C-alpha cells in the first residue's frame, strides 16, 4: 500500500505538470507507466501437492508497485493561426534545432521565434535558430516555404534574397529525448543521433509559417486521470489503516 501511494504521488505530479503546461506552445504530454514489484513465492505453481498430484495454481504475495517510466507523447498538437511571420509550426514529425551559447544544439517544437537587434532569428530566450538566419536592414517581408526555404523581400526589389534552408530534425526514438526546460530537448543514448532533413521529405513534417503548435494535453483526459489517481491513493491509504487496525487487534489478544 505504501508503494502504491508513492507511485500515485508521482502520477499526480505528472498530471499536474501536464495541466500546468496546457497553454505552453509545443508542449508534449507525459504519461506515467507502472510495473509490479517482486513477489514472495509461498507455493510454486506446478510443485507437488501430494504423491500423485501437482499444484495447478501457486501462491505468490506481491510487494507493491512502482513507476517504471514517464513517457512523453509526441502526437502533434492543434495548429493556432497567428499570422506572425516569425511563428512556425512543424506539421508532422520533427524538431527545430536551436544553437546554444556553448555551440551545442538543442531541439524544440516551439516555433515562436523573433528577431533580435542584429536582425538574427532567435528564440524568446535569445538563442539562435540553426543554422542561423540574419535579415538585412530594409527587409520588407519574410517568406518561409513548406520545405523551409527562407526568402527575404527588400523594399524596391522584386526578386527575393534567399537566406538558406531551415532544416527539420528527426530521431529514431523521440521518446528517448531528455527535456531540459524552456521547451527544449537534448539527445541521449536512447534517442539516437539527430537526422537532418529538408522539411516535408522522408519522415519530417513540413513547415507552416504564421502558425504555432498548441500543447497536445487534453484537459478532459488529465482530469479523468487525476480522479483515478486520487481514488487509488485514497484506497491505498485506507488499506494501510485497515492493516494497522488488524495488527492492533492481534497485539491486544491475550
């Protein structure tokens, strides 16, 4: 019962984190997975019950449950039209790459970018969007195609200037990525190495400009899970109380 309470406590903490991030751009819902603990085998199934018969069913006493993993669901959230030229959404699988100050790359589904005082495309924390896009002074408008081609239109100029291609990165096991906060992930041995793709090719989704991806958290699902976790916690607490009363009764026997 105590292990069950501890497991449900972790379950509630995960649910509360999902609900807290229901309006976080590109947030991916987490799901708690459980497993049972070791068993004490009192009677082995198939052991001999007499000289001429076997125990068809054994006797095993369980020792509880624990959280075996907290898995992140990378199902796509709903699109939200903003018409901001520096808002982007990946329609399908994949991540934007973000260049950190130390030169390493992090990966995100949050495409709410902006331009800093040097004209560079950055995240809300000032990190550069890989591979780096700097818009020249006098830029009139910016167009990013579905395959990630970044074009800049200047005043009094008909033909656009091509700044480069915005890649989309995919992973063999996206669930193995490690969340580092700030809507970003980093690679692990479980996720595998990032695969750089042109948007809309292979397994990579295409890029939609002027659109953001909302969180894929379902409030109805989370509230249902919260009620189930709360009831399970209460039942485990009740079991501990009943077990304590039973032991007290045994101790009072003269």
